[in-house]
C-alpha cells in the first residue's frame, strides 16, 4: 500500500496522489488537484472494500468505485520516504499522521 507525495519544483506546485495495490498487483489511485507550495493541507483517503475516497481539508474531492482486496506484505511502513528502490525523501513537514484499521 502506498501513499505518495511528489513535489514538482518547476511548476511551483505539489502533485499528490493516493495509491493502493491489490492482490493481483493492480494499482488503484486518485489524483488530488495541484496544490500551491508553502501552505498546510490535510490529506486523507479511505477505502471500505468498494469505494476509495480522497479528502482534501476534510472535503471529499474524488472517489473511485472498485471492489478489490488490498495487498498485504510485511514490508515496513515508511512515511516521508519512497522505499529503498527510489530512495526519495519528502522535503517538508509532515504532522499529525494517523493510521486506522476498522
């Protein structure tokens, strides 16, 4: 499972997407709108087994209606780091991280 943030310095904006990988290796994602730099944002997403919903500052901005099983593996959870493969670090502040499993 991947939540990825990417900053595009040329456009002076933040590009954000939320991504989930299923048990077949398929990617399911939602793109957020382009966000200006130097502002705080509350980004979240939920998946209930049928609908993936992306939220920006508490408001649902997009959804994807697809039924799939989320892939699980025993890899460590990385926040602000894009895995050993890419070795990319998030350059900015991350605050108030919460992860729920209901």
